[in-house]
C-alpha cells in the first residue's frame, strides 16, 4: 500500500532580531531555491514547536536566540495543475532576540544575513515572511 501524505504538516520559523536587524536566509533547495525566508523547517515527532524553531535556527544558521514570543500561525498551501493539494503547512513563527553565534549558511541555505527590515527591497520572499517580520517587529515595539 502506497503511503499517502497527510496534510496539513506542522512547520516552524524563527524571526530573530539583533538590534534593529532581522535574520533572513536564502533557500538552497527546491522548490524554494533562491527565495528568501526566515530560518525554519519541520517539527519532529515528540518535539515542541518552540524547541523545533530553536533547533532549525541552530541547524540552518548556527545562531542561538531567545524565541520567547509566538508571532502567529501562517499557512502555506500549494495545489497541483488539477487543483489537488500538493503542499499544506501550518507554520508557527516565533520571534526573539539573538543570544549567540555568527550566522553561517548550512546545507539548507545559500546565504544568511542580518537585514534592515526597511530595506528588504524586491527580494523574492516565501509566502507570509514579510507579514511575519512586520508583526514580529510590531510585537517588539520597534
């Protein structure tokens, strides 16, 4: 019997701040290769969402942060040519302050940088990332 993918899957992202700058990564792997995003990924069985966000942040960038605030839950839904759901993630985005480590791109990232949220320009971002950064900034009172 073939395995059927169950949806939605749970994912996480980390909106990390160092002063007035936010940590962003450029994705390496398809289907998101070349787009900019927050560090993040899948929640593993038995792992809390906050612990998953901290793990993904560390694995993708080498950075440690105090992810003390839930920014929101964001949906990523894609459909194939026939209209069937091919991807559906519910992504819990956490925000917090940088604690340690200098960002270095790992296997999932082409580039990692501290960016001024007022100067993100025309970069292609994955869905909901600009909104998550704006909400995290608002929650920080910046």
